[in-house]
C-alpha cells in the first residue's frame, strides 16, 4: 500500500550513510528536504492519481504549493523541484493524471503569497547589498553561474550510489520491481504512484545534473 511504501522509503533514506551524517548537522538542505516532501504529500492528498480516485481537492493542492513556498524560503530551489516534478508527472502519466485536475491558479497564488510574506518586507527594509545577495547572488547566480563547487555532468552518477549505502545494493531488485509494475500497465494499481515517484525523482536528478554547481548531498 501507499502507507507501507512511504514508511519503507523514509526508513531506507533515513538509514542511508550520508543522510545519517547530514541529519546530525545544522544543514538547511535537511529542512529543504522536509518542506519539499511535505509539499508533495499535501499535493497528493488533493490531486487524483487514478481515474477512480476522489475528485480534485484544491484546498489540499494549495496547501502543497504553500509548503513549496516555505521550501523556497528555506532554500530557493524548493518550488522549482515541486513544480518540475508535477509537470514531468503530467507529461509522462499518459492518462493517469490530467492538467485540469491541478489547481494551478490557486496553487501558484498560495506559493507566491507564502514567499511574498517574507520577501516583500525584506525588499522594503533591507539595505541594497543584502537584497542583491539574497534575491540574486545566492539564488539565480548561484544556480546558473556558480563561483564554487563546479562539477561535471556525471558527478551524481559517482556520488549518489556511495551516499545511499548500504541500500545501493538493493537497486537491482528495486529496478526489477518497478519494471514489473510498469509492464503490467493499467492493470496494476501501483502504477500511478510509481509513475509519480519516478517523475519526481527523474526530474530532480536531471535538474541538479544540468546545473554547473553541485554538492554530493543535493539529491538527498
């Protein structure tokens, strides 16, 4: 079931080597992971994955977007990962999800309002140097033209397997299980959830791979 899969995923991640190390440090990336996960959880409460699921619940979806806004306040890429994951899922779901099921207007408004609650007072009260640093240098510039931690496109192919030890050894079995679900097509009740997880994981991996600045823990 979804609950069992969620608990198992949390347990595997929480007991992976690098995650355990990061969990004992004052690192904002851990809070980013928390708020982004909470955003997806709230969104999924309100967006049907299957055609026979309950109708869309815009309130839950708006809550997900608002939590993605909190992720932005934690570290700027939170909303990008959230929206990119949803868009990728809708693109690959092929009927499992519908663009019309997503409350884009209400959701993006909730996201913008959450960010604006902090950003507007800061923009009005902070000195120009701070505004330039926090709104541009530490966000946009750090993403597209970083001044440190520049790595090649294959960086995460080398570091991610090490960071997920000891569970990296289970990846062949996980790949086999996912392939079996996908081969069954619409007859498998787990397929929509698997597609959503693959869309989010794949888009996140692609996003961070394409960025020139990389740290080994970004994908955790």
